[in-house]
């Protein structure tokens, strides 16, 4: 059953499926009664932070709910959600997310809020190396992803103000960037499973395992390959090892055969992705280092991390040291329980939606 669930999931969500996001619990009322649209925005003459440019950059996005306008005609109920490194907008469209976030009476009740969920640049239906340019695609950074999302909102959807920016994992890191880059645009920021420091230590080493396996594969040919590189596929399960807490992983793989089957399933899922796209995913953090400008953030901030997250280890004391630099910043480190999942607790909003409700209430 476990293997079957993994094989039904796209790689960006396979760990979420692995740790128990159950499609059987979909709330049909949320899915059928809530206005939902998917579309593409084209940013023309998009200039990347490394100085390169493309005549067109496509950003795919999904909206949930209906925009509401104030007396001046401005949209005043918009929320931006940003997904993790290996994900896309689908990360926020699982049955569990729909039920726990957008349903009646939930923190982002779609009757009240207009929720915008982009596929980050380089992922999903947005412009990415595998569209044709391969390694000639500009080497975007997190700041470019944030800028593309900003253009989608302002130029595409004519949104100039946000009630909330919420991001998980990579999206959490981009939430810190958003608060610094556009300090007057959002009322509140909620970065989940992220820290406002440059990626280093364990979080950098595991990424380099994947990057190095791709770049040193004899079939890679500097990205102009005719046969997909495969060495990195055998390394990719490290993602599961580090993003699911040890207790949950032991439950999922309690014996050698189950663990081996799980490994094979994760390799199988990774093979559904293009090697250049994956390389860019993990290298795009090259420009992430928000520490020096934390004092520029004007929005209310509630940063949420989890004690059993191995990527953003709470025992490093990062939030204790840096949150005092954020003028209206607070943080919470959620203890490990029998119902937590390590880094992948991000896919379980029932574990953190109470903090979201608190932030939106202005507390």
C-alpha cells in the first residue's frame, strides 16, 4: 500500500504522500463550491539578477476564492502562498490543504480571501530549463522567483496589497525576502520551516550531494545531454531521510524489505523529473542571505518551525538570535509529537493553522 501511494504521487509531493496526506478525506464542498482558476501570466523582457534576460517568462498560478475590492477599487483580500523546493502550487491543493486552510471557518476561508498560489519560476507549469533552453536557461536565484511572483501580482492580477504572504520551506525563505524587498506590500508574513540565514551546514551538504551527482555524471555533458543522467537518482532519497523525522521514517520502514522498497520508490519518483530542472532547484538558493536586512521588514511576522526538522534545526538557536532584529517579529518552535513529521509537517496544516489564525487576527 505504501509503495502504491508513493507511485501515485509526483516527486514534489511524494514525501507528503509518504507521511500521510490522504486524498480520501477531501472536502467535496470546498472543492466544488469555491471559485478556483488556473492560468498563466507572461512577464515580458524579464531581467534576472545575474544580468541575463528572457523575452518572456511564464508563471503558472492557481487562485482560490474571489477578489474583493475596497472603495477605491483595490483588491483588499489577497493572500500569496509560496511552495517548497521540489514542489509547485499542487503542494497547497491537496485535499488536506483544502479542508484545513480554505474550508468554511478555516484560517484562509475562501469565502473571505482571494488566495494566489504560483508555481515558482523553474517549477511546475512555469518557465524552466526543460522547456528547451536546458543549461542555457538563466541561473535564477530566490530573488528572481520572488520578483516573478511580484510581477504576477502587480502586473497580472493588479494586486498591490496583500493581507498575508505565507511560504513553506523554500517558500518560507522567499517570505523573508519578500518582507525585505517589498516592506509595505503585506500586512503579515508567515515563514514556515525556514530560517533567515544563508544555507550552510547540513542543509547545504545534502543539497551538494544531489548537485554534485548531476554535474559529475558522465552523461550530463554540461546540461546538453541526449540521455538523462541517472547517478543523482540514487542520491535523491537523502531528501526523504532529512525531511521526515526519524520516528515517522521508522514507522514507514520498520524492516529491511520495507525500507528497501521505500528507497526504490523514491528513486522511481525522482526519475520523473528532468536533471537540469532539479539542478536548478537546488542551486537557486545561491543568493539567499536575508540576515543583514531583517530590520527592514515592516509587516507583522510569525515564523513557525518544528523541533524535529533536521534541515532547520532549532538547536542552532537561529530564531532566538535573529528575531529581535525584526521590528514586529515573533517565532514559535513547535515540539515534536506523535503526530509530527519533521520538515514535512509543512504539508500538515492542522499542525500549524492555529498560528496562522492568530497572525491574521493581529495577535
